[in-house]
């Protein structure tokens, strides 16, 4: 005896919760590229340029804080504030 089970599949569209206006996508790319540059410099191991990597990280974090504020994504913005404070501490320690 073959029992057929019927499952009703409800298709839902995936909504991006906080990203209401992505018109500032060029700033997002700039923030991403700056974050990659700072990570590259910081991971190079060259002590005399560490302050440059932390300075670039400060700029990148500032961009991401602004984007988090614009997107009304408070947890992400607060996380970036923490990274900004640590990046400022890195600049102070390495200069």
C-alpha cells in the first residue's frame, strides 16, 4: 500500500531586514577595501607601519558606523564603535 504524503510548500521571499536604501553602496565598497588594506598592513608584521594600518582601520570603522546608523542596525553600529575604540588605541600604542 502506497501512502502519499502531501506537504504544502509555502514560498516566502527573503527580506533584508535593515537595508532599506542601498544607494550608498559605493561607501560600503570603500569601507570594505579600506578594511582589507588595514588587515593587510596589520598582518604584514612590519612594526614601523602598524600605526598606518590602525589609522586606516579607524577610517573604515567610521564608514561602517555611519552605514549601521543609516541602516538602523544598532548591533552592527555598536560593534563597529568597539572596533573604532580599539583601532584608536592601536594608533596611540604604535605611534
